[in-house]
């Protein structure tokens, strides 16, 4: 817009404002074929202590912007967690997210100013956005490449003009997150990968198996053991305990396809995992954000009977450090490939691996060389420094913590 319009900002505190906050994107994207309406509860749960443990040591606030006629034209939330702030690399940093706006820099600036001022008043020196007030695998980053593709479940989708709104305000690229795509077909691996797998099979000490939900607790313990060796050695990543690991897999139980969850063993010792689930966006699309009893029944019908989940969402994989580079990753993928050649290929047609940060080149090479996937979409996490004269740093490359001597 070329003319100045008098927009107003309203903190979301009433039931009506909550409903408007949730419904605004449904109106904004109503003609966008690639946008999938998220479940209202997936968004709303982030704003309440009962459903978001980060609020035990943090705060969150949200606003909607209105035009002179009272129509909602934008929304945003600001938040911080004291423990996460302490772990900030260069300065105390909060977050802003759940941002949506019409194509008007004035509206965007009004929303960004509100988030900045609220965080600054609480001692923060920067804000990342658009991000989630929760795990990084949900609503994290701004889509900057891949607008022609449908997003994965809980992965962000936005209009291309959002890039301009963020960068014109002064946000800078903190890091990029790549989503990789792999077709589901046999014979996609290079010869050296198959040779690695053949050597593993000849050794006889390694085995690869998919999950059996009747032994969920056993696999939860295997996941925790491998995760705490493969991932918790990196700076900024905490080990998980047994309770957390069991709760995580039990929460996933309703959507788990056993032949998408793989584990590697050296004898009886778990040394690797490759966890995938059906992508739910193909299932929730007609629910329009609602998830009451009727919608839950329809959800399970579409997932289990109609099999509307045709993509696979790779959540995480890891290998114990001493077994990395020996082909364990390839062994799990090869075992999965055989399942695709059997029964899975009739339902699923592609595999996507989301959230591979450019600060983790080792993981990028592993996905490209061992999974044989290609870059498909890209999201950017931006950072805005409140002191505009302070030097900006991109996210440091992920490095392994060295054990204390």
C-alpha cells in the first residue's frame, strides 16, 4: 500500500480475540492451494502452561492488528524461556512467531515493534523469528524456497512477500533449514553404498529391524541410549531421560507405522535409529483446523482406512559415534528400501527429511550421500538485534563438545 492507514494493535486476551487469532490465516490463505490449515489445538497449546512446559520458566504474549473497520489484518506472538535465554550464543535472545500479515509493511512493522518492545522491556537483546515456542521441528523458520510444494505437517508455509516484510524491517539470516526429498524406489543408492551394506551383512554382527509396537518400551530405551550418544554430544543439545523417551514414543503411537521406524544393533546393543512417520497433512486437510470427536474419527478413518498419508516424514536419525562411517546409516536405509519394494510402495510415494540446518554440514553430507536425498525446500530463521549498531553473527557451526580432562 502506498497510503498510510491507521492500524491498531490489540493484545489477545478474550475468547473472541483468540478465535480471530486462529481464524485469520484461514481467511488469508483461502485461495492458496499449497497451504494446509493446521489444527487449532497445535497452535493454541503453545499459549497455555498446562500444554507447554516452556511457560514454567517463561512468558508468552500475542497480538492481532486491525484495520480502521476492525478487520484483522495481522497477528504475532512474542515469548522467551529463561533457560533458553541463558544458552543464547551471543546475546540474550527471545522469539517471535505465529506471524501472519497482509502484504503491508506498515502492518508488519507494527507487529514486529510490539514484539521487540515487549522483549526489550524484559532484558532481551534480540529476537529470532518466525519461530515456535516449543520444539524446533514445528513452526520454525520462514519459507524462502519451495512455494510450489505442499508443506509437511507442522512445517511452516507462508507467502513469498513475507521475506520482504522481515528483511525490510531489519531481520538478518541467522541460519537456513533444508528439507530434502527422496523418491521411494529401489536402486537409488550408488554402488559404494550397496557394497557397504553387503560388507555389513557378511560380518554378521549387525542387524536392522523395524519397530514392533508390542515392545514399545524396549524401543524407547534404545532410542534414548542412541540419542544420548549420537546427539547429546553436540553443543546446545541436552540428553533425554527415560521418562521423556517413553513419553515421546507413546505420544506418537497412534500414527506410527511400524515399518517406518528402524533400529540398528551390534549384537544386542542399539547403535542407530531412523524414525519416520506418515505425513499427516494429507489427512488433516479437510478438517479445517478443528479436532473434536467427529474430526478425530474422520482423522483415523483417513489415516488407517483410506490411507491418505502418501508421503513419509523423516523425523530424526542417529548413529552412535564409534559406529559412524561404517555404513550403519546405509544399512537402515537399505532395509527400509526393501520394505518399500514390498508392501510400503503401494501407499507412500516420497520421503522428506526436514530441518537439516546449514550449521550442521556433517548431517547435510550424510543425507545427501547416504540417504541420497536432494534439497527440496528451504526455511530461514531470522534474527533481529535490538542494538542496531551491534555486530551480527550467524549461527555457529554445530560442534561436538570435548570431554573434560
